[in-house]
C-alpha cells in the first residue's frame, strides 16, 4: 500500500492498485459496498438503501441545479455518482466540500443505465487513509 499511497499523493493516480483496495475489509465491516454493487441492478435495485466509500474525484454544483451538488466517488471497482440535496450538503458541509475520501449512505436511484445514490448521510474517511501503514524507504 505504501507505493500506491505515494503515487496518489504525488500524481493523483497509481498503476499498481487503488488505495481503498487495502481498506476493503474495514469498509465492508462499516457496511460500505464496492461501487460496482451500487451499479448492479440485481444487487442494488431502484429504491434500495446503499452505502459506498470512495475518493472524491469531482464535485459539481451547476447553477441550474437549484443548490444540488453532484459528487463522483471512486473505489477499486469503479465510480459511484452521488446526489446531495441542499439540506444534506449543508448538514455535512465539511465532508461534502473538503474530504478526500468519504462514505455515502442513501437511496439508489435508477433511470435506465444512469445510477445515482441520493445521499442522506456522509462520513469522512480522510483519517482512515492517513492511518494506512507507511513504510520508510531509507537509503543506506
């Protein structure tokens, strides 16, 4: 995990693995499914409850969206698209706007091939990422 974390810290990506792959057991214990499960209609049908964890790739608040915020999370299995209504974005403001990694809980919304998680709760994962073991690479 050390090289992957360093890759993400310096370049924002890694060819080796995704940082959340090393946390999958812990995330599963917290009830977070891989994003591929949220996208799978058999596993997460329309209207079902879901929880997903990931690195925040994009945050958008279009002027035409009446205060709705769209966030894209990424884990080792792909991306999950979140919708945060204004009252949820305000309630979880620091996480929604500033966290590098988060867990989102909400209701799965499907329209054809488009899948979103309509969020009603967020939890910060930044400390969990910082707590990942980092090994020193000292020169001798």
